[in-house]
């Protein structure tokens, strides 16, 4: 089996990392304005505010741990690989919890919080500390030119060619913990359907795209993903 899994903020919610949107209006984008914090224009206008927002998220991430959903996906990847199949894990999340749980084939289409990118030389380097005026690029040694290696609104998601190739060669598609409101990721399920790939949604509640999926499972990711992954492993 060649499985394509798309994950979103809901997969990391039980690890204490906030989601962006929820029905109670308590998500990150209900408390913070994305136009002022997650666009290239915002960074040009007020870099300190943007850096402070990502610094706080980075510190939060360093204190977090993977949950049962991350572990179940890593276990499933191992089981599929052992049978000659594969799992391509495309995540909209900028955390590293899939990797820490043991997933090998992870594509971060919205970038990675624990990396910085140099505006002078474009080098991408590991970043665990706060970023600021004094931060120095380890490649070109420019000072104050590092930005978080994340995709902002108005920028193109990363590794889209690889993602497209994995999608067309998949025979199962699952979307986990994503509201289905941000494109291009929100459009993957329709592409999968058009290719005749069986699709499944696992989420706390129906997403904006729920009607498109062949199968829908609702519950906390730590439990719902573990149960779904176990069923797949048993059927191999
Ligand atoms: P959202 O915050 O939009 O959606 C999270 C989804 O997870 C919601 O549908 C919740 O119902 C669900 N959820 C919450 N807790 C859950 C749990 N314990 N188990 C299962 N599901 C749960 O997050 P994304 O869809 O990932 O982009 O958002 C997509 C993009 O929008 C993000 O990558 C980010 C954001 O703006 C950028 O910053 C570029």
C-alpha cells in the first residue's frame, strides 16, 4: 500500500500546540492577526513583532512532546515499509513532532519552526534559540538577516513537485487534524478523488471538506489515528 497522509494542527493539539481555527474562536488566528504576523509584508514592516510571535511558538515547541497520533503514524510507516509499501507524510505543521515520534518520510510544506533562512544567502540552518537583530547566519555570517523558515500567507508552499508525485502514485489518502481551509493543501482530497484514490478524514469534527471524503472518522487524533492505523496494520 502506498499511503499519502496529510496532517494539520489538530494532530499536534494534544501535545499542547494550539490549532489555528476552532468553533469556540480560541484558535491562534482568533487571538493573533495573521496579516500582522504571518505575511512577508508584516515582517518588512515590524520584524521584531513577527520574530517575537515565532520565538514564543518555538519555545512552546521545545517543551512539547509527540502524542499517540504521531506515534501511530510512525508505527504505520514502519509496518507499510516492511511490506514493500510506503507512507508519505505531508504536514502543514511547522513542528518537528512527527520526526521525534520516528516518522522518516516527512514533507513540511509550510516550513519548519526549528530552522531559519538567511535573507542574504538563502541558506537554511537549524534554529533553536530566539531570532533577532543579533542573530548570525552560520553560512554567510550576515547579522540580522535570519527569518523563520516558515511559509507565510502569500508565499508558495515548499516541495510541491514531490507532493504531487507522491499523490499521483498513492492508493490511499488520509487527512488528519486539518480544517481544510488553507489551499493548496485543502485541495489535495479533491485531487485524490479525481485520481480514484480512496480517501479518509480523521478529525475532531467534520472539516470544511468532509463531504468529499469516502470515509470519515471523528474523535481525538491520539485515539482515532491509533485505531485507524491498527486496522490498516491488521489488514496488511
Ligand atoms: P486548523 O487550526 O485550521 O484546523 C485544525 C483542525 O484540527 C480543526 O478542524 C479541528 O477540529 C481539528 N482538531 C483540533 N483538535 C484535534 C484533536 N485533538 N484531534 C483531531 N483533530 C483536532 O489547522 P490546519 O488545517 O493545519 O498555515 O491549518 C492549515 C494552515 O493554516 C496552517 O498550516 C497554518 C494556518 O494558517 C500557515 O501558517 C501558512
